[in-house]
C-alpha cells in the first residue's frame, strides 16, 4: 500500500504481526515513522523502501550495528551517509558499504539481506524462488571474490549448471552448504558432505531427490550414529552392521535390501531389528501379509 494516509488510517485495525508487516513494506506517514522511532520499532523501518530520507539518516546513526547494517546496503542510500558508514566501527556495516555496487535494486537488496551474516548452520526457511531477479546479477555474484555474494548466488535455484559446479567446489563452506540446501542440481557428493558435517541440515537434505542412497559404505565406522545409520542402509553394502552397539544402526541395517529372506526371518524376532526387517523391501510379499494378519489378530 503506497498511500501513507490510508496506511495510517487502517493501522489501528492491524494486529501486532500485521503492523510489523506494514512498517516493513508500506508507505508510511511522518507521524507513523516518528512513532515507530520513538517506540524502538526500527528493524522493519530499516528494510522499508518507502521511508523518508530523514528516517534513513536517523537509522544510519542508530546505536545498534544491526540497524546500521540494514541501512548500509539500501539502494537509496545518499552519498554523505555512505561516506559516514564507510567509517563505521562495526565490520558488518563496513562490509555492506563495500558491497554496495551489487544490491542495486530493492529485489537484490532482499536477497542480500536474506543471506548476509548467515553461516553454514543457518536453518532459515527455504523461500520460493524469485523469478524477478536477473540471472546476470546472480552470475556476477557467483564470480565475486566476496563469500557473502557467492552465498547469494548459491541460494538461487535458477543458477545455471556450470556455475553450480563451480560453487560446489568453493573454498567457503557457507557457500557450499547454501548450494546443497537450495539448488536442485547440487551434486550428490556435496549433499553427502553437508549431511556428514552439518547435522542441522540433515532433515532437509534427506528430502531431496538428488540425495545419494548409495556410495556411503566408507562412512560405516563414522563416530556419528546418524551417519553410520545412513551407511548401514546403503544397498551396496556387502555386510550391514547388524551387531552395531547402537540400536538405531542395527535397525537401519535390518532394513537394508541386500539382506536375504532367511536373515530377515531371524531379525524379525530380534529386538531393535524387527522394525527395520519388517520395512525391508526384500521381505517376501507372503511374509508381509502374514505379519499384517498377525498384527490385525493381535489388535482384535
């Protein structure tokens, strides 16, 4: 909404969450801006492309570095404020001023803001791809010497395959992790590497169609039980670890389709392996039906 008077008139009807959305996206009257500043509601204002120049100047001198950092990357920042922020005591603020040639539009600013300061353990929600962003801009980010800009490129699911291959070998771990989590063409070896090294991303990685289910046998003795469990389910494994001390690994091994029906019969009667064996795709159909009949009879 770009009519400040209409925004101000409708503001009392908004709940707290709705007001924050308005403060971040709508054209605001001076009265509303001044009240936000007085109430300390500054982060939404700092992201708002419609706030007046005097508010931008006040926020550029805000005592909190997080606020100044948001202002430093704004496409509409005036030259005298750029000069001031170049001397800011905070590294993050100065970094955003240094990278100002890149986020030239508000759309690009949004990508930059979404990415900056997010390390390899960032588990922010995966946003929908932005079809308005220029492919050339993402390509320029991918070629940048600045890791945060390569992260921006890595988060674009429309990045072409040749740039995906390049970023998959990037020296910066955060770039590689972002690529693994966001791009559908991220190579399976990268997905596996991130699974092993960054546990926070495992639930998401396991949902990706490109995540490797084979070629994990070299991880069978890994110290992390979740990694060993992944390896234990690898159908190319010749000897699934059915005697691993961790019950979760024994359960995963029992579900390995390389096991014979005879082995599965024994596992169906053994604690911590029965569940995995019952889910094993190598279990004969007749045995599955017998198990289902048994369950139904027991329930009745």
